[in-house]
C-alpha cells in the first residue's frame, strides 16, 4: 500500500518536472522558468498545514484516510479539469496561469505526502520504520518515470516517428491533455478502491494530538523547533544544497536550448530506472544503523564534482553537434554523467529520509516528518528558483557574422532566448 501511495504521488511531481522542457521548446525566458519553479514550493511550505492534517480527522473513517481519500479525489478531478484547458494555455504561453494551475496540483500532492509520511510510521513496524525511505524512493521513482520520462517520449513527435510508428506525424502519440485525462481517471478509480477496501487500525487513542487537537499540535511543532539539534539540522539542510542548484535546475534546460531533443534527454533516464530501484535497497543497509547521515555527508563532495562535469558538458554541447544531430559518444557521456549524479543524489535522499523517519515521534508523525522533509525540500527549492532568476541577467549573446541593424536585432532576439 505504501508503494501505491508514493507511486501515485510521483505522477504529478514527474509531470510538473516535464513542463519546463515543454516550455523551453517554446522559447520562454529563464525568468518565466523561475516563475514556474514556484509550483514545487508547496513541498517546502506544507509544514504550515501539516498540524491540521495530523489533528483534524474522522476516527471512524480513519486518521489518515480522512485526508488521503478527499485529497486524491481532488487530484484526480483537478487533472481532469486541467486536461480541458492546458492546450490553450500552452498555445498562449500563459505562464502565470500554467504556474497557478500546477501550483494547485502540487499543493494537493504535498498534502498527500503529509498523510503518507504519517501513515508510514504506523503502517510499518517499529523495527522496519527505517525502510519507509526505501518505499518512498522506489514508489516515487516509478511514478516520476511515468510522469516525466514516459510522457516526454510519447509526447515527442520525432521520438514516436522514429521508434513507435511507421507513418510520420507532426504530433506525438500522447498529448499533455491526454496524459492528464488518463491519470485523472486513474486517481479517481484507485481512490475509490482505497476508500472502500483499505481499513486503518486506530493506534492513537491517547497522546497530545488526540487529546488537544490542532492547537496542541502547533505547540508541539514549536517545541520541536526550539530543540538545538533540530535547529542545527534545519540550518544544514537549508544551506548544504546551494552548490548543486545550477547543475540540478539549469543543465537540462541548457541542453535543450543547445539542440538536444527533449525526448532523447528524457530517454537517458530509462537505463537509470533499475539503478534508482536498486540504489535505495543497497543504501538502506548503511542508513538503518546509528549513523544514517554518514552516507549523506560522504556524497556531498561527489555531487559537487558532478556539477563541474555538467558545466563542462553544457559548454561542449554546441561544439559536438553535427548536421545529423549528436554523436553516440556524446549521449554515452551524458548517460555516464547522469548515472554518477544519480548515485550521489539518491545516496543523499535515502540517507536524509531514513534519518527523518528514525527520529520522528509517531504520536505526531505527520507533523514531525513533514517538518524535517519540508526543510529538506526548501533547501533544494530556494536555490533552484534563485538560480533560474539569475540566468537571464547573467547571460549575453550576439550573432556572429552580422553587421549593423541586423546584428542588433539578432542579438536582441537571442537574448530573449538565453
């Protein structure tokens, strides 16, 4: 059941991650990309309503089901609504409206994440609670793969013409509207089955949350934040990922800008799927002990090094492009780089998730886990948004071989695309 919840949760997250590549192919500015990056911020703000999720519920229906069922129904219904309007919004390049709609979608997904975080602490036995990060990683990987890699491949006309059909077409097999419509229906159907057939054992008849409600949960949250160890952990998580921001958020967009097909870029993730499934199972053996963050700290230098490798690849990309596209050794270099990057990224992710699950108090599991996970998400999101905002003012370009007014107009046009 844990895998099902995290699997579904990965769909809107992977879909939202694919949108910047669709927008980049429509030549929007990096400032507009920075605006769209705000859709991921609900995962960094969910702490604000996590105590409500922990405290307000129907004991008869189930503490976690009281939120999970309506949230997933809303996700499905909103996907169906968005499917009817997304084509017009993309055609008009209405970035503000697209950002607003996907922000709501991720807001619902973040609420689902709070519920699953709290439910995992009681769904798994005490000795196996550290494996919550493994369930989370594998489920997210599967859902993210469908929402990002598979969607971008099926949406790409060139990829479908080359690999999936004999008669070429100007559009892919699946449009964004089709994808949203299908998964909206899946969310509605699966949520109905969960509501009817999945029971939830009551294990919190006593305790601060059950006894005092919302106010007690916020007070408990404040007391957690006053702990010196929690403050140091939050400070570390809010600052340690600044060095990864450019590599994580700009590399793919710059490669698409340089002519790398977005479908081919997405398909590089296919060989990484087995790695992403196996890695958590391997890493958890080292994070289930008394020092789960040891792997996290050990992976930081390697992930910083991969940032330099990505910068070199972005710089080299225009020089290796030929009239027929990019050579196979270039894609092999990208694949090796992405593989090494994923190893360091997943090492850090699984390690921090294992630590968060290990130290969280099940009495207020949703709030405690959400506090720690929120800080981790915020530590990734604020540097990413800042970096995207800075790309345009720090970039410049000019046309070679042009003179006079032609050079001026060409420079202006390209500047809008950099």
